[in-house]
C-alpha cells in the first residue's frame, strides 16, 4: 500500500502541478478528491491540510515560470493576496470545525459551481485592462480587496488554492487579460495555500510524506504546464471548457460519495 500510495501521490501531484501551470487553478480543486479517492488518505481534514502544502509549493514554482514570462501583475496580486490571506485564515478555522464527510459533499458542490461558471463566463480579451496605480487606487483596490477576502475564505474552508475563483475575479475587477490573470493568480494561490497549510499543520493534519511526493511531482508537471500555457494561450477557452467537464464530473462523484453523510 505504501508503494501504491507513493505512486498515486506522484501521478496526482504531477497532474495538479501541470494544471496549475497551465490555467492557474483547477489542479488545486482536484487535489483533495485525488488524495482521498486515489491516494487513499483516510481523513478529509488530513487531505485538505496535505493538499494545501502541496498546492502552495507547486503554485510558487509555477509563479516563478510565469513571472519570467512577464505574466504577473504585481500590484494587483499584492492587494488581492493580502486581503485573501485574512479570508483564508478565517476559512481554515471554520473548515477544521466542520464535519469531514459533510465537508466533502460541500466541496463537491463547489466544484460543480466552479465548472458551471467556467461554461457561462464570458471570455475577456483584456482590452479594458487597467493596471493598479495611484490614480485609480481608490476605485480598483476595494474591488480587489472584497474579491480577495471572499475567495480566500473559500480557499481556506475547502483547502483549495482558489485559482479558478481568482482568475475570473481578477478579470472581472480590472479586466485583466487571461494569461496575465493566470500568472497573477498564482501569487494568491501560493499565499492562500500557505496560510491554510500552516493552520492545518499546527493541528497535526498534514501527511508530510505524501505532501513531499506531491510537491516533487507537481514541480515537474508545473514546468510543462507553464510552457504549454504560453504556447496554447489562443486556445485556452477551449482548454478551460474541457477541464470544466472534468471538474464537474469529479464534483458530482464527490457529492455522491458524501451525500449519505448529510443524514448521519
């Protein structure tokens, strides 16, 4: 079982890292179900804590690649991430106090909502993008702050990086182009994941062996994902819809597995 768990963690980690590098999210929302149903982590809370460590580390590695390509809008990232860390800290406290099996059902429901939003979200071309400056700080900073707290809270509660929530949040707040939103989102994904990971680690809810394997494999997958993001930017809408189908399917599966717990 140890060998199987290690191989499953490596495969799952590489997938999470690749998707994080490619679309700035989605890999993190798959991490918890992969840890529970593929790797075999028994406790949902341990799966959340372990995934937070892995997602934070993988997001940081992928952030370096996107930063080198000039895809990170640092002022927007700083405001969004700083406010989101507060939400993530509060969300992680609430998540640990919630019944683990019921938490999985809600996690599946969130995945379904995220997938559906990816289908109906209008594609932005970035023509109206306004970088955060001193001149528009009073207008744009509150939008980024509110969005950051909400997304951070969900990230901490469910133990996800929140990339699929952050990317549309950035695009909606400042009309950020998709590739810039992907790169910028990784700052917040890393910050939210680190905040949640610290909270769960202090409670002893992290499997460090699995986390290490997840991170190592995710680093390799992330390198290929970041390269693919630049090469396939023109087709990212199609790729996002394909991945949305996967997220929806996994979400429905997780909801079905967690549904009986609602009546216990």
